[in-house]
C-alpha cells in the first residue's frame, strides 16, 4: 500500500500529462487500483495535501468549484508547473 506522500507525488507528476485548461479531480490522476488500496481518511488527506499544493501554484493550477459529490475540481492553467 502506498502512503499518502507517495500518492501525492504520483498525482503531482501526473499533472504533466494534462493539457492546458483541462479540468480534473485528484482521483483522475491515480490508477483505480491505487485508490482502491487506501482508506477514506487517506483519500481525504491526499485531497487536502493536493489542495495545499495547488494553493502554492495559483498561476499554474487552480482549485475551482466542488462537484455534486463534494470533490474539488482543479484546472490546469499552464503546462509548466516546474
């Protein structure tokens, strides 16, 4: 089982594969079997950590509205995050 920081690193690295202005959820960045192995609390922590990461890079990636299921949508503003 991956720990939360490993999943965060995977999610951050996967943003490189997105197109500019693409809207996504954190869970879209991980493989289904990776998410199936983590607890709900770990998923919530991952979402919080990713949102904190997003808030440090507001020129490149932005949190937008929540979905009807309560997940935060995120929009990639530039492909040059690093």
